[in-house]
């Protein structure tokens, strides 16, 4: 019973996301343009569960190139409103759109002329009326059987925030290097710091052979170095190609076998390469895409 109940929750939330997705249109585009045109930051505000989700949205925006901070509506009305500067944009989150503390804050923000983007499930609410743009996050029903605890609606809110963050990321041409600079710590930061030059083989550790070397010699080097690949180089050290374990196996089972084959005949010419200053994560991605295991 627990498994079926859990699946039902996810089904309801999937339906909610599908409904929100179908309604995304010109107002979403307008919201993006307002944010991009503003010289300041995107200030997220909301209370209760909406506020908690808003903090996550703000964190995602910050890490993906869109400066943001979270402003608690109550604290804003007691001095923190001074954090909002000219050029900032407000993203106000309330599913009902009738949260008293939030709507009181909006009155002050409207007097300042601050652009307001509403994220709400009620297009006819006070919040929606006060806003310049409305992002509709209405869902058919909550996953909570009592219809009380925000569940599908908070999922929709977070997903809309992700959609906004990623679209802004794309419009700003935010790159992995930018992401790395915002994440100097943690596993993400470490993964995006390491360059190919820090992990590649050097000097005598690199298995090499001449193009005229026999297949037997190629196999010997493959076994001795145990790297799964041998570089075929000319007298000047230029890489002509590579011989892999797979190349040898394919030659053995072919009609002609290894015979008198040379490394130059066995090799794969013009192998896939990457520059040493590139990220190791990019190298790994290329290897996975081309199913390279050596």
C-alpha cells in the first residue's frame, strides 16, 4: 500500500508539472526580458513554504550567473527593504496570491517603481493584479490527501524557478568555466577545476611505437604498459594514430589475422584528441560519448 501511495503522489505531481508546462507562454518570455534588462539583482520574496522554495530558487540563480538574494517579507517591512536598490527586480511567490505580509510589501515596492514578477497559482489574486508579469503555477490538485499541505504546488514553484534559471543561463551564455568560478569548493568545484594536463600521462609513461613495428611488438608494448592503447609516432614524435586492444582483437578474428601486419596498418588514424588546458570533465564526457575505455 505504501508503494502505491508513493506512486500516486508522484503521479499527481507529474500532472501538476504537465499542466504548468502547457501554460508557459509570452508572459514567461516577458519575465525573462525584464530580468535581463535590469542592471540589478533578482530579489526573491515569499513566506512559509513559498519562501523556503524561493530561497532555493535564489541559490540556483546565483550559481548560474543571475545575481539574486532572498528577502523575507516581514523583515523587509522592518528595515530590510533597504536592501532593494534601483535596478532590482522582484520575484514574489505565493500560491494563493493573498498572503497578507507579502501583499503589504508589494505596496511599498510599487511606490518605488520596482518591477514585480508574480509566481502564483491564482491569476485573479491581489498579487497577480499588483504584478507586471504573472508566472502561472496553478496545479489541478495537491498530492496531500487532505488537500492542505503544499506538495504539487511547491514542486511546480521549484520547477518554474528552475526553468527561469536555466533560460537565463542560456541567454547569458553562461559556461562551465563561469560555473566553476562560482563553485570553488565541494565535489562540483573540484571536478570543474581539474585540467587534462593534471591527469594525462607524460614521458616514459606514454606507450609509443613506430609505424613500421610489428604487430607482435605492438602487443608487447600494450601488455607492458597496460594502458589499453599505444601511440604510433613518426621519428619527430608526431602522433600518426593509435593501436588499441580492440584493434588487435579485431585483426586477430579477421580473415587475414595479424599475419605480417605493422602498427601502421593496425592503427586508427586521426584519433579523437583534446588539448591539455581543457577540463578533465570535458575529456571524460568525450570518452563516454564515444565509448572510449582506454
